[in-house]
C-alpha cells in the first residue's frame, strides 16, 4: 500500500522560493497521476498542479509562471518548485496520488510566506 509524505515547507519571504517534495513509500510507477493541492486557513482546498506517469503537466492559473511540478519516478518523488512566493500562497500543501484502484493523500506540509 502506498503512503505519501510531503516535506520542504516552512517560512519564506515574499519573492522567495521553496521546493516541496512528496515521497512515495511504494513504486512511483504504480501511480498514474499525482497532484498538488493547498488549503489556506478558513478556505476550501484548491488544486495547484498535476503530473502523470509520462510527465505531462498542468498548472493552476493562480500559480502559472511561478510554480512548476516535476516527477522523478526512479526516486519515487514528486516536486513542487515555488518561485516568487506571495503571502496568498500561505497554506498547507498536500500531495495526492491516483491509480485505477487507489487514491492516496499525504499529511500536508505548512508553507508560510511573510516578511
């Protein structure tokens, strides 16, 4: 059974950068599609980015041009590179992995953007 663990969150200044990681305990080849979501305090969960097994990506309009998702199947890891961070990016970031039969979520990692 796959488990997903996010890391890399923390405090960043506006305009700064962070790189989030999502590590799978199982083979990444068993996960057809992976996504990043975020949820700010008092707000609904928001989809951020997606990448499939072959590397095709989609990025939400709100972060397009600043965020990029990638996937290293050999290391069982998905990344979210976040550049030009803004206070409105403050949220708990979650990774999600989906296959035909399963839907996995990580525990989340807090990102805070503040001066």
